[in-house]
C-alpha cells in the first residue's frame, strides 16, 4: 500500500483535465469534430456535390457520408482515396482512417 494519498504515484489532477478526459471518453467532444469535417468536406467536394451529400458521423476513425443517390455514391467512391487523403491533411490530429458512403435522406 502506498502512503501519501496519491494513487499510482500521481498527485492531484486539475478539474479541467478530468472534465476534458471525461468529455472525450463519453464522445461529447465529437460534435465539434463532425462540424469541422462537414466544413472541410464541403470545401473538398465543391458546392454542387456538397448539396447532394453530407457528413453524418465520425465513429472509430470512420467518416460516414450520406448521399442522395447511387450516382453521387459512385462519384464519391471513385474519388475516395483522394478525399480521404485530403481530409487527413486538412484536419490534422483527427484520427480518420476510412470514409464510408451510404444512400439516405439529407436533412
């Protein structure tokens, strides 16, 4: 048993750090990340294509993009490598390893 009240050799931790870590663990920080990806996505694909798709979520490094039709899905799938590389370079520090497209409604 250790003395001094510190667990695992650590001293007191600031409340800001605890809240920050809890926010990350619970996924609450992703809202800002998804918004950042949405803005970057719109810049990458252009106005016309951006009106036919949207970034839906980011989960476990996979960016999910909802598209309006199979034609849009095929266009984006063709450009997937280029888009993934551009997203990774424009939003550094965010762990995006893949992009998945699915047909759905755009809200």
